């Protein structure tokens, strides 16, 4: 693959070599969420668990984040994406890029979350109607 670009010296070409190791090639997917994800514990979300992803009986994804449940859908991407890792080489005119994964699908969660009360137990207290105001 050759990349052409303009520089102060005119049009130049750079050779880019894509390498795929079949043993390490993974298939990833994209989670598309509406809104913002933030943490009260950390300023970044690096190495934090987002939530749990399950599927309902219809095969649709269901994402649980804390006490909020999001229902979504699965969509195929029109054009697949490559996840790459750039590797430095000694030659400036040649760059080697390792293909880590291919992305062909995305999970779209576009509706507002539903709030679910987890581990709630009914009250054992008994009231008379005259006590309730």
C-alpha cells in the first residue's frame, strides 16, 4: 500500500506494509452509547469495568451499568475497520503497521436507560390506614 502526500518538496510516496498474524487476529466490535460515561472514583476510565453485556431472548444486546439497564441493537458496519499498531522502522520511507483486529459490527444503545432496583426487599412493617397521611 502506498500513501501519497504533498510536502514542500512536491508529491511524495510512502510505502506502508500491513502484516497480519493469523494466530493473533481478533474480531472486535464497537459500543455506541448516547451520552457520557463518567466515574466517581477516577478521572479516567482506563482499566475499569464498564458493566455487564448480555443478550435477551431475541438475541439483542442488554448492557447493565450499575443499576441502569440499556437495551440495544446489533448493526453491521458498511465498511469494516482495522485496528492497527504502528511499528517503528529504520527506513523513513517505509512504515510497518501490524493489524491487531477487524471491526465488522457495532452495538448501538440509543435509548435512555431504565433504572432497576437491585436486591430490594419488601418492608415487613404494617401500617394502619389512619397512620398514613
